[in-house]
């Protein structure tokens, strides 16, 4: 009979130590390659502190790639859809217009990274009210005659979105093809998710989860990669995109409803060539998830915009997709380029502001060189770790001269947009955090012209009137415990 003695224990301890050393040496060799220094350092610290558990976490969460198969599918459909869409015609028209040099630079950058061109002749409406956003999308679905493309990170068939889904069902009953994408994890934490799927199964809506994990079909990847895009296209004629998910304003959570904790969003309603570009992004994701090529669907040129009271006309719009399917971090590069170009005013709105070094330097440098920089964030947040990681940057921002405005509790400011001087603005699904830059599929719209920037400034003025400004003196008075927690959560934000 084997007896456990000091010698056996020493051997096991030596083996464990040897394995830990091998793991650490392998991490030192592998981690720095192709990663930001702060990301590699965060993983190294975790693996050195707890080698076995840290190594396991790295295997699960350390890679941001979606895999060769999925990336190849995306490249294939991009080429096919772009060829069918004749987007060169859009670009030719844009070349004939005189654009400010900086806008031309941004357009070239986006074209190289995200493929889609800057288009003109678009009509844009920015919609701030949550219920009005749902109502506007529902009204457009009611007019559909050919197809409806729906893509939202979080979706729920509840008392607020019920009319929207009911209108989708009615559309299918009159022969309209409805295609619906939602993130495979984004909706699972919402009450009633199983009933939601059962309801969909009783309809003729064609639906698919985005980025599902199916090991037996060769689809296994980092489990927290998300498709965070929000897009609605009706008949290739009108489109919506922005920050809003397809759910009741309190996210169907009884606790939120009791507290009055509602999400504050911003979406854009568009007509014109930009509709086709959003349709291309949807078509790419639909093909990747279902295998159906929608090249013939998106090739038709959108009709001229209709005349709508209060709508902005002749707006330049460029749709910029980004995510782990791209290796170039399209949204981060655009954001940095735009922020460094600011000369007078820079207004940022992001519910999760957890920048990498490059974005932090861009924002603080703008303030230090005399640009009026303001950042709108929520006084409260819906995600504990991200909220504290965000707070760890406030002192550096305030010291540089950035004005921070806290949107009042109990509301969650979830809108995502920013503007530079009076030339250019961005509206979309992307936060200014490392998750949106690396782990999430996102879509934003770069919009050009003083009219659209002025309209976005009206939205920002509303935020400012409701918000409380955070001062440096006030911030420095927070407890050491809060500082410790903020800094600890900052480390977790870099574990990409």
C-alpha cells in the first residue's frame, strides 16, 4: 500500500513548481507578441500570481480572434456583397464634392479599414426619446413591401417592443421577408428569453443568433466575443442605427423598474446611399451566421430621400464596421484621428469610457493644447467592474482639463456619440472602451457637415443641462477604498 510521506510530497511540490515555471516562461515568450503592452502585462501578472488558474483563464479569454473559418467567410461575403452593391458609384459622387482636407483624410482612412465609402445626399434624423425610437422603427416596418433586416445585440419581446415584433409578424403575413439577428449571449440574461425564442418559433421570421459557440461544428472561440451592432433596414429605403437595444427602457428588470433606472439612447434614422452601406454590414453578418448570400438583395440603389419636416438633408455619411473580424481596430483608429484633429471643441458621450493609452493620450492632449473637451458619462452604471475601471481615469482627465459631466441617477446614459468642432460627428454602437475596440463587432456612422454637428450639439446641450459637473477637488476626496477598487478594476479591463 502506498504511503504518502515527506519524500512523495516533496516530489509533487517540485513537479508543481516546475510546471508553474514552464507556464510563466511560456507566457513571457508568447504574451508580448501582437498585444498591447498593458494587455500583455495584465495577463502576465495574473499568470505569475496564480499560474494554473491564470493559464486556464488565458486559454478561455486570451485570444480575440473569431477563427480562420469565420474570418474567411466574412472576407468572401464582403467581396461578393460589395461587388453587387456598386458602391463605387457612391464614391465617384463624393469625389466630385469639395470636402475639408481633414474630412477627406478620415474618409480615406475609413475606406481603407472598413471598405465602405463616404456618401452624400443622405437625410438624417436624430431621435432621442426612447419610446419615439421604438415607435419610429415600428412605423417603418408597417410600410415594408419587400424585406426587413433586423440586427440588435439585445432583443426582447416585451410590452414595449411587442408592437414592433407584432408588426414584423404582420409583415411576414403579407409576404415580406424578415431576417433577424441577435447576439447569442446578449439576450440570455433578460427575463423571458426562453419564451422569446418560443414566440419567434411560432412566426415566419427567419432568425439566427450571432457568434454562437458550437464546438461540434468547429465553432469554438473566446466565449465573450459579442456582436454589439444595432441595425434596422426596411426595403433598402430607410435604416436606423445607434445605441439602442430592442428592449424595454429598464431592460425588463423589476429592480430597474422599481428604481426608475431607464436607459437613455440615441439613434439615427437615415434615407439615402448610407442605407445601402448599413445593409451591406447586415448582409455580411447574415451570411456568416446562415450561409445565405444577400448580394442580390443589397445591390439595388436606395431611392432618393423623401421630404420630412425637421430632417437634415444632404448629409455626408460613412458607415464604419469594426470588430474581431478586422485586425485593424477601425473604430479606435478613426476616433484617435478625429480627436487629434480637434481645434476648438470636442464633446464625447460614452457610457463605458475605459480607453487604451492611445485614446487617453489623444483626449488629454486635446485638452492640454486648449481644446474645450467635455465627457458625458452616467453618475450610475449598470456594470460594476466597467464602472469602477472607468472611474480610475477621471483624475487624469480632470487634471488635463477635461470637463466631466455626470448624467443623473437613476438613469443610465447609454448613448454613444461624439463631435469635433463643427465639421464631423460619430453616432453608433461603439463605446470608448477596449471591449468595443477589440472584442465587440460594432458599427458607427461618421457624419459630416455643420448642420448635423449642430443637431448633435443640441442633444449634448440637453445632457449638460441635466448633469452635474465633477470637479478635481471633489474627486480627490473619495476614500482610499474607492481608489483601490477603481485601480483593481482598471487592471481587469486590460485582460483582452
